[in-house]
């Protein structure tokens, strides 16, 4: 039991302080009038002192509650339409002027570079095709070195430590240098870099509900064990509990023993129907069965990106589903090389959103920037643990950007 002392100019104020600090569970042990110490304070009005007690584990409970609320709030945020182009004329004018200033800066910068001795030249951004061709599977420490001015070098190193692809990191740093010049201050570099990275990451998009009264069909795909079924259950629970939507689930995973049981268990807890299909031809009938729902979530079996036959089957299933949204799930713990390989295996998908799982297992977030840079697909949710439904949130781009920038002190 923790005992704390609170002072207020009256009893109400002192008790309010107790509740703000310890919550409603606090027990008031004693109240009394006290005179403040010090010569001048002798003449002041007496204060009210309240002694209050609360359980030892209150702090832990409070933190858990706080996290819970913030996660729920994150998931509760209703999906918003993101306009493809800005409609505000003023904004267009500003961005037009910005582009002009940028290209003038770039021109000046190039002239300046040409006047410099060869060894002092910075590494400038390269065209996308060249970047792809030059991307090496595993870079040697020498290849990771750069010849940037100190401040840029430090930020570049942070990106590399975060496993951002070398060519992506070089391109980003090059872009920042083009924007503000080589002699910019740390703060300016950090601020422009922040803007460039958050600009690349873009605004995350969540499930966009259909507006024609038909159910929105959402499908989860991705490598084995990344968390497709668990994430599907988290999304289902959030739609049902927070948005009061009618949710149906379909599983096409009859390959792994217990896969169906896993989804059925979640469905039972959440009080939702689940349909099991054994072949892609059964899918449209299963979707019809859920025509009274607002959202239909389809779980698929984990597919190794190395298995061509399994991939063909997945393609058939995806085309049978004709889903409104497909989420490609990637574990944040995947190595950059594997991530690249997985993504290139899924490039048969016309459109999809990127969803990263297991962010609780790693501090390294370069995979997110790499994937976004490589695919240009929208980011969406992240998952941060095994708990259903709590451990899911809409990706906080600002947080990811700050993590990628790191500290250079
Ligand atoms: N630490 C952590 N574990 C997670 C997260 N999401 C899922 N898991 C765990 O990862 C394991 C696999 O999760 P599943 O949901 O079964 O993964 P899956 O992609 O459906 O797997 P397959 O269907 O076999 O391909 C389980 O132990 C989950 O509890 C997460 O965000 N963080
Ligand atoms: Mg599964």
C-alpha cells in the first residue's frame, strides 16, 4: 500500500488532486488543516492536508489502462478517405512554388558541386532503375560507408542501423542535401529529413467501408506465421466492438492442423459466424452466405514465397474472392533481403495495403520504409503483441519516422 500526502486550499481541491493522481480507488485516510511553514506563510490561510492510500500495483494498472485506451482510440478512428490530389487552390500554388524553389536549389547545388574538387562531391540521388540494378544483396562494411558531411553521415548511419536499404538511405540523404545544402545545421537536416521520410511513408489507410450496402470484403495474405489469423481476429473484434459492425469470417486455411480451430475459437469468443472453405470454388458461395454482414474477413493459409505451386493456388483464391481490400502482412522481424523477396513474389497483386506485425519484437523499423519505397502501397495497421483485440493500432507515421531518424548525440 502506498500512502501519499496532498495539499489544497480547501478539501475539495485536495481530494481532486488525490483522484487525479491515484484514481477513484484511492482511500482517504485522514484530512486536517495545516499551517505552511516560513515567516510570511504564518499569516496565510491554513491549507487542507489529505492523506490517501492506494494499492502498490496501481501504477502498473494505470499504465496498462492508459495503453489500452490509446490503442483502442487508435483503432476506433474511423477510416477516412484520402484525396488523391489536393483540391485547395492555395495549396496547389504553394506546392508549385515549392517545386520551383527546389529545382532552383538543385540547379545551384549542381553548379556548386561542379566547382568542387572531385573528392568533395556528395553522393547524389540516382534514378530508380539504376537504384534497383545496383542494389546489392549483402553490402560489405566499405559499401555502407558514405562520404557525406558529418551531420548527414550521422543520420545516414542511423538509417543503415535501422536496416534501411543502402540505396534507399543514399537516395533519401541525397534528396535532403539537394533541398538544404551541405552546410545546413543539425536541426535543419533533422527537420527536412523528417519531412522527407514521413512524406515517403505517407498517410496510413485503414479498411475503407463500401457505401453501397454490400459487405466490404477484406482478405489477409502473407508468409507463414506472420500473424494473419491473429490480426484478422483483432480487426474483426474492433469492427464489432468499437464500430458496432456485423462481421463474418471465412477461412481458406485447411492446410495446417488446428488452423480452422484457431479461427473458430476467436469466432466463438467474439460471437461471430465463421465459414470454412476447402477450395477456391467455394469462396463466392461463402461470401454470399455473409451478404447480411458489413464486413467479411477472409483468412488464408500462410504461403512460403518459395513455393510456386502454393502461390498459384493463392492467386486462384484471390481472384475468386474479388476482395475490396487485400492486406499483405509482413513481420517487422523479417530481414531486408527476405522482405524484398517476399514483396516481389506478391507483385502479382494489383492493389494491396501493407500491414506490419510483431513490432513489439524489434526496435528496427527500416523494413517499413523499404517496403513502402519498393511498393508505393499504403501503410495501414501495425500489431504489437499477441493479445486479441488490443495489440493493434493504426500506424503512427510520426513515431516510425522519429525512430528511423534516431538520435545523433
Ligand atoms: N509478438 C507478437 N506475436 C504475434 C503478433 N501477431 C501474431 N503473433 C503470434 O505469432 C504467431 C503466429 O500467429 P498466427 O496468427 O497464427 O499467424 P498466421 O500468419 O495466421 O500463421 P499461418 O496461418 O500458419 O501462416 C502466434 O503465436 C501469434 O500469437 C504480434 O504482433 N506480436
Ligand atoms: Mg493463420
